[in-house]
């Protein structure tokens, strides 16, 4: 009846029972963006061109965070992720950086939260590494853009 | 010269040395928002009015995540947080929920990342608990709105 | 010969090899209790009636702890828990609160430790949130009350 | 007014602000017990006499858990523990094992939760290592027996 | 073409996709050594003969670390380890202690990193527990000595 | 009498009480090496020249691991690290890579274990990222090369 599947019969928060669900390959792709001053973006890209470290560090942070999603999000199930990847690209229209994270599993439940967590933590890491130069950066547009596998069918965000 | 204080002399990512900084009381407040269908918001609020669980779970998740910021963000220092709080309020203009997180420490370095991490994970938890009803929710407006203590002076985001 | 299956041939502590065990659905239910002053119980319940937070926080803490059992208990295997739930009910006869935790997995080894860890951490969280009012609370009766699945057969504690 | 110091003005669960509290040396001692069949106790002690592993493993597990208390208990502050110790002794009257855990810090808040968590996890580890022999073991009597330092004064449980 | 399977098409570090790999039983054995003064070795062994604690603690630390390999090594996949064991033996020729760690899984990817992590952390724990007596201890010879299961075939280090 | 300061009066492993020690600035530098085929080294360096990822990932992994030392090494105290850095340089004489890790704290106890853990995990990460090309790599020479601050005086390894 309720669309909130984590609520039990009497309303308490509890993990959904996924024991009866099928083990299928499930993939999710999530995005996020960090908007910043053009000069901040230029600085990161210049540093990145030379050393690769701001973007490289954010990618690693996002991948590692995906593996800890079930520790952070109270009702997420532990999962045997078979792949996580994080890509970061500049977008002059923001201006800033766009993060795309993919998570994949062969398992009983979807991996949206893992992809979203990877994207979020990659964005937070970008903020951390550039905040001395620009305190007003904003993280936005964190959302699932694609999802496949599982009973609820495939999904693709329309306007991306 | 560089504004990217995590980059070493030769460009590698390394933790900034905060050993020489003053121990002062430092506070940061960060915000975030989850935009959703009006019906999703109504469902959460109705559930919340009766049981308190969606918002309550997200608050706890945000607080717990703040304490693990240094595990998630590669170059953050461990900190002895003296206070973390997370507030969540509905905003019909989104429509959706607005999260405000406060972190405080008496220490050698600021707590923006802790506040931002708390806000981000609270938003992710809201997404997780309502995603069965609304896959298109978006997390945005994650940013520092206030910061006090420390050598760089107080900061308040203008347009909040 | 020895009933202590974690001891190796020469007595050192080592994880039991569960590689040859069957993947079956396994469920365990554990309980625990926090005994307190009647006034402490009344205060928690009054607070809970209005806000739901003491019990809600303890429930979330218990669920999250179940997922970290293998990090806490040295010889426990990591598991893909398919469900964890925690219920908390007042019992005037203690007087205090009774916690019931359920853990379920489709896997090669049982989930008693996950259920027991959830119950223990939920009890500890209750203690933490009420300790300013009552330092003499006691946690007791932490035990497995039901267990199903696995080669050793089903189990049900007699006197519960 | 309320004795529940973790509840905010409007009742949500939040970490208490300890920023204004004094840094003093604070110690807490907690206990716990595992009741078991006499034959289980004999088996553990015989194993322990030869190899030391059941009790040794439980001691280590308790010490390590104390350091992670703030990750497990949602509203606990991170602390720089200066000492943790765990002692385990047989008690034929249970029959079973009694665990005593001490935690100490020079900090702004007490360490009861750290001592209680150490005792709880040591008891859980004993259960885990002996459960193949005795499924009906019960963990009980987890409580603070002594506490010193801090504004609320020293405390000693009367009947221990 | 490249032998560095963690590098993506454009060179960024990302987790290899193991979704298409077979679930087989995979075992890896790794070794490590701690070289120390003969008097340090004698002290550890004497302590161990009496109490078993230095070696016992290092064994437990190694086992627990194996379970957290995917949290430490950025591109490792989470795994359901079915067995971990750690053995430590004195070697007068070093002089010092030799650690052997075994990890096993039924899964889609190998467990070399888990065995290596267990061996490394066991060695680090030995260093920690004896460092007051001998600051010049050195950890060396950390390597995979045996590996079975998986597509790349069995492997055995020649000169061990 | 005993040089093994983690052993209690009766021999059990327990954390040393550092409550009475001075808060001083303490620094430790540790090293480690990964020996590999010359072709493996060339491949890493070529990849690194273009993309920076093998060495960059290992550096980040080492820094992040330093912050979790007290979770991995049972009797280590939690610490507020003020700086961690990891440098990696090729050495044709190995042939392979040499890792140098520095940890610093203002605190009551030394940071050798944090520096050693950073070095070890950086080495393990190098192994992980190159193991598809070279299974016979060996990690060695993990040791403290410099230590300053604290009562026991400064220390510098002679032959480095």
C-alpha cells in the first residue's frame, strides 16, 4: 500500500527483506556536479593536467565510498559490487566539474545508492581539495540517470 | 602561490600540515535539498507525522556520517567533533526537503567537510527511503552557509 | 572432538572454513533487555510518544551494527544480510525496554551473531540516550531465542 | 528540564554539545557476564589453559570495539582513549565468565559507553567462540560499576 | 594490451569488472617476516610461552584485517571470505618471526590481496607490540606463495 | 622489567596507559619497497607518466590507511594526525618502487605505527594494481627510518 518500502507494518524503519528477490546483474549510473568560480576550475584543470591529483583523488574517494554505502545509509543491504567507476569532466557551462559514477552487482537488490554515494563523495572530495580557493562551491544535480536489471524494469532519466 | 593547499611542492595530493594551527572553536553549517514529486513529499510527511521514521533515520545517518568524514574524504584530518546536529524541513517550493547540518569542534582545522558530509548523507538516506516511490528525486544545493572560527575569518553565504 | 570450532588443530583462533557449507536461508532472532528506574522508562516513552527518537535511534543503531558484526567479532564471516529488523517494547515488569532483533541471510553460515550484535547495540544506544537520567541501568538477557536454516537444525529457546 | 540530554529543543536526536566542558581525566569501568553450561566453561578454561585463545580473542575484540564506540552508538562523541583494558574471569556461580572493561580518556566527555561497548563485544565474542557447544548462553549484567572524573561526580555501583 | 588491468581506457584508476567471471573456490597463501634482535625474539617467545599474547594478538589482527581489505585497497572488490587463518612461527635464521596467512573464498575474484593484507597487518602488530624493546625491526618478504582457483591457473612461488 | 609494554601485570594484551604522557609534536617516517620485474616497473612508470594513477592511487591509499591505524592494530591509540604524506619513487636497483611515509601528531604517543601502516598499504596497493602483470612482486624493507618527539628521544636509522 505504502510506497515507502522501508517502513514496517507499524511504521518503524527496517531493512526490506530481499531474500526472495532474484540474483540478476544490476547496474546504476548516477551523476553529480560541483559549481565553482571559473578561476577555480581553471586551477584544478591546470593542476590536473600537470599532476592528475584533484580529479584522481576524487575518483578514488568515490570508488572507495561506494564500497561503504551500506555502512553509511542505514537501511542499505551489503552488496558484492563487481564494478565501480567514476568519471569527472569539466563543464564550462556550470562552470565546474561533472561526476558520473557507475556501480554494478550480481545480486538481489539494486545499486542506485552505491552509484549515488560514489558521486556524492567524489563531489565532496573536489570541494575539500579546492575549498581554500573557493568557499562558495555548490554540489548539485545528484541523481540516478540510468538503472538496469531487477524487477522494476530499466530506467533512464529523460532530460540528461 | 597555489590556492590548492592539498597539493605538495611537486603536485602530489597530501594532507595539509595543521600542526602549527591554533586550537579554536570552529563551527560550520551546511545545507542540502532533495527535490521530489509533491506526492512523495506528502507521503514522507504523513509517514513522519505518524511515525517519525524517514526524517529521523536521515538525521541519525547524517550525524553518524559526520563522524566518519575523515575516512571518506582522503585528505581530511580526524577531528574530535564536540557537536553535530541535523535538521530537516519540508519546502513546498522545491517541492521536497531541506537539510541543515551543523558541526563543531575545538581543534586545529575547520569542520566544513563534516557539515557537508552530514548534509549529503542525510539527503542520500532520504533518497534511499523514498526511492521506491520516486526514482527521479534530485539532491542539490549542498553548500556551506556559515563558518566561524579559524584564521581565515568568519563566512556567511550571502543569498541564503 | 572439541566443541570449540574456532580453535585450529594446534589451538590458535582461526575462522572456521565454511566454503563447503550449503547456501540456505538462515534466520536468527535474538533478544536483550534494559532494566531502568520506572521514571526513566516513563520519560523515554513520553519522549517517544511525542518524537519517537530514543527508540527510533536505538533501532537504527542496532540495524547498522548488524551489518558490521564481522568487523567487531574477530572470527565472524562477512555476510550478505538480506534483512535486519529491530523491535523495542516496554515491559513494566523489568521495568524497562525489551529489544528483539532479527537477521536473515541466504548464505553458508548462520546469523546468530548478527542478531545478537543488533540487540546489544540497540541496548547500548538506549543506555547512552538515557544515562544522564539513570546511571544504574543494566543490560541483560541477551540471547538467541530462535534460529532456523543450516545443518544444525532449527532451535527455539524453551522458556521465552 | 528533561533528563534526556540527547533530545534537542524540538525533540530530535542530536549530539550534545560538549564544547564547553572541561578536559579532565575520566575513567569508567563496566562489567558483563556470559552464563553457560558448566561443561562449556570447563572447555573454554581447558582450552585457555593450553592456548589462551578464547579469552585472549575476546579481550582483543573488546579493546578494539571500545575504539569504535562512536561509530556504533549514534550520538557518542569521538574520543582519544588513553587506555582500554579488558579482564575476563571465570565464576562458577554463574556458571560462566565475568568481563570487566576499563576505559580512560583525558577529554570533555565521559567514557561509560566505551567501557560498556568493550564489555559487550567481549561477551559477544565469547558467545561466538563457544556457540557450537552451547547455543543457550546468555549475556547479562552489562552495567557501569565505576566512573570518575567529570562534573557529575564520581559514581560507584553499590552492590558490586 | 596493457597488463595493468585497473587502468581504464583513458588511464583512470577504476575497479575491474568481475561480473562475468566464474564463481569458483579460490585460495591464496601469503607470507611475511619480521626481523628483530635475538633478544627481542626471545622476549616475545618467552612471553608467548607463558601467555600467548603477542602472537595471539597478531593473529587476530591479521584475520580481522583480511576482512577489511576492500576498505583499505582502493580497487579491491568486497568478498565473502569463507576462511582466513594466520600462523606465526619463529625463525632463528632471521632472527625473527615468519607469518603465513591463508584466505579463501567462493567468488568471482582472487584473494591474494586478502592474504597479503592479513600477513602485513599481523607483521605490523608484532612490530607494535615489541617496538618498545627494538625500534629497528624490519618487515620484509611479504609475497604470495601460493594461489589456486580462477582462470589464470594455479601458482606456486618457486623458491619457498 | 619487561620491554613489552603492551603486556599487563599478568601478561594479557592491553593498551598502554598514555594518559600521563606529555602532549608534544611527534613525527615518524617509515619506508617500504616493492620489488618487481623491470618490465613491470617500466609499465607502471609509463602509465604514471601519462596518467599518474598507479602511484597516485597508492599514495591516497597510504594516507587513508594511516588514519585507520588504530582500527587495524589492536593496541594502538586513536590519534589526531596533523599530517600524513606518502612519496613513491622508482629505484632501478631493486628494481621497483620505494615508498616513504610521514606521519605527524601533537599528542601523547608516537606515530610510528601510522607511518608504517601508510607505507605498508601503499605497497599493497602497488601490488594490487600491478599483480595482473607480475605475481612475484615482493614487499620488503618496511621499517621506521626516523622518529622525533616524545620521551624516548629522537631516532634515526643508521644505514638509510
